[in-house]
């Protein structure tokens, strides 16, 4: 039984610094964005995944790492096929992350847009779910922004500054034109530079 729940991890280099990824036999369980040094990275990961041990990544995890490296380097890589193990994540959060994973590089959703798609009366529960996202980049919470051109929060080290940096790398921005700032019903956002669709 212990082998089934064993979590392994590795550290890897990206354009924004050293990151970490953790996995079980069922899929990726966590991604960590850069901390001040490797020791802090390992300590933060072990607080979330007690008993995890460092190991060489298997092929499917190595592919996920390659995808993360590409995304933060500005390549429009789609990570939707990366298998996640969200068995310990609340069901509502999993629904939020499923919507977030449909957002393409260079595009953004608002918290309110995701809430509307999920039938939620306001965006606060979506904000909370994003703040608990265990797999940033794979679940691209940096592409989920506040209404009115505001960046919104970001729980990773560096906070909103890291979020703005990731958006800049991808060519997106918090004030890029988006559909449904207040109302949902569509499954995409306009890319920066696109004209806002007419209301009708």
C-alpha cells in the first residue's frame, strides 16, 4: 500500500529559475515554482508531501518537465495531456482546474468567467481554489485574472509579480481583451490584440 501512495520529486531548471515537480504512480501531484534556493524548495515540497523522496523522473514526468520548461520559455506548448493525480483535491477545485487547463498560452480568463461556467454565484470560491492550485503551469492559474484589467492574486513565490512575468513571457496580460468579464457561457478568451466581440 505504501508503494501506491509514495510521492517522488525532482528539481529542474527553467527560464524563471529552479522548479520542482512531484508525482505518484497515478500522475503529477505537485509543481513548485522557484524558491530562494534548493534547500527552501525541498523544505516547502516536503511540507506538502511528507515522506516524499528525490528520484530521477520517469519518461512521462520528464515529458511534463519538458513542457513546463517550454511554456515558461515562451513556447505555446499545450500541457492538457499531462496526467495529474488530484485524488487529494476537493471536487470543486478539480472542476475549476479542468476549466483553467483549457486556457491557451497568451489568453486569459477572469475568475468570474470560470465561476459563471461552473454555475457559481460569485468568483470568491474560484479565487480560493486557484490559491490552492498544487500544479501551477500545468494548471495555468497565472492565466486567470481579476476583472477590469487587474492581475489578481498568485500564491506562488513572488506573488503577483511572478504572475505578471509569466503572462509577459506568454504574450498575455491582465488587461488583454476578454469575453465575459462579468458573465460566462463561452469556453475561450480573446487573445491579446484581438478585437472584443460585439455584444448581441
